[in-house]
C-alpha cells in the first residue's frame, strides 16, 4: 500500500514539474500580448505659414490635454518635452488589443473638461504674447494601431488676422489695433476641431507692433471693421463693406495705408487675403451692405 502511495506522490510531483516547464517555455510574443503597455505620445504644431514666429511652436513645459475615450481616459494633462508628450497619468493599451483606438489632443489645457465638446474663448486683450498664445486653440485626432506611437499634429481651430501698415506720413506709425464687435467664445468639437461662434460681441485688442505688424486670434465668424490709433493720436476706421466670413484654421492679412495728415476719413475700405489655407480656399465675402438714401 505504501508503494502505491509513494508512486502516486511522485507522479503528482512529476506532473507539477512538467507544468512548470510548459509555463517557462511559453513563447515570448504570447507573453507580450498578455502584458499592458503604456501609450507613447509625440506632439507638434502646424503653423499658419512658414514665416510664423517661434512663439507659435510648442515649447518645453506647454500643457496639452489628451483624451483617450476607448481606453477610459479623459482630459489627461500632457507636458511637452522636446518632441515627446508626457501624460501625467499613464494611458495603457488593453491587454491583447488588436483594434485601433481614437486619441484626441487640444491646447491650451483647461480643467474640468468631461467630453470632446467644450466652450473655448479668445482673450479680448491680446496685446501680450501670453494672452495671444492662450487664445490660439489647436486640436488633433489620431486613430492609432495598438502599440504604435500616437503622433499628434495639432492644427489651428480658430482664425488669425494680421494687419500690415504703410504710412504716407513720415514718422507716423500704427500704435494700437482694435478689431471691432466680434464674438470671443465658441463651442468646439475637439474630435473634428470645428468651432461654432456664440455669446455677446466685444472688441479685441491685437498683439503688436511686431515688425510693424499687429495680429489677433479670432473665433471664425463674419468680420467687418478695425480701428487703428496712430503715433500722432489719430484714430482711423477701416471697414470691409462686404463682410468676410472667417474660416477655421485660416490666416488672413490686410495691408493698410495710413493716409496723409489732414486726410482723416471716418472709414477707409480694405480687403483681406489668405496667407495660408491647407486646402487652397478662397476669401468668402457676404452681400454688400446697402446704403440708406438721404
């Protein structure tokens, strides 16, 4: 009887050793599939044009929001470090994942975002570089294969208008540029980058002068008027009589002339042209305003 018991015990031990040997020889690629792996991110920006200043590129320490709905992560803070984007909270691929996942990014980061649709605003006073940059909303969407690097290229969701000046009066320059009566808020679908302007209208003070130019980030909408204060205290109004509908991701430029001294009409007509448009778009004018009869 003891011989049988001993034989059974040795058989159980042998079976256990055999099982251990099978575990130890599990193929490495099978083990890899069963492990969770963190998602690796990179981030870069698409400037409005090749002459854009370096201030429009991402710099170390910039905070970008990351949304990974398929992996259960919403509004994770990501810090720019060189080309890398380092999430504050790890985002992991699912074990054994074979299907692609959607990832979204946006800049500048806001707290409390709980969906891919959010209200963003531009600063009414963009005379400082900090306020100007904080107004420049950028978004990106990537559909990535498991274990691949998620490379965000964030595009501009709002519009930019730049004003350049030629003066017919020696020594007289533009000192302040104010864009009149514009909505400063928009509801933005981060998934598509599409903004819808809303809210009350106000004036926007442009950044500048930088090399004699002034720039402002604005929510896409119809646009008509800018007021310029010169170094000699003159206030000049420039109006587009046929409103231009500003488009998302588009940069416009207006070349304006400061007229001779003593020539100070209340409104001077001007036009906008596109300096960069990814799909080769055109300036879209609305119907001209009708003048009331005297």
